[in-house]
């Protein structure tokens, strides 16, 4: 498994890894990225659910097989409620 940390600033690296290896690729959605979204949501600047799920989707689109995130439980709940999972 190849791990990319932090994940968001290196989506291009994840994409290039996917193009060049069959190994599983994981991204770590680090605490600073999580805290940034939480703080903006608390101030009402963004819709936390929409932005968090879009952020996780970005990792998948880039080529990740696994995403390590502080949003894991909340994202699973959101996806379950929406019938997407």
C-alpha cells in the first residue's frame, strides 16, 4: 500500500501513482484539513456535509482505494441516511 499524507494538496500525486502502479493507494485526510472544514461550517461559511463528502469524493476520483479521515463515522452516517451506501 502506498500512503499519501497530507491528501488534499497531493491529489495530482495520487493520480500519477494510480497511473503507474497496481498497488493499493491510501490518502490521509489530515487533522488540519478536517479542522478547517469544521471551523468554516461552524461559522456558516459552507455546508459541512456537502463539502466533506465532495472532499472525500475528490480522493476517490484521484485514484485512492482507501481514505483515512476524521470524517469516517459522520460520512458513513450521511451516506447511509441518503441511501448511497
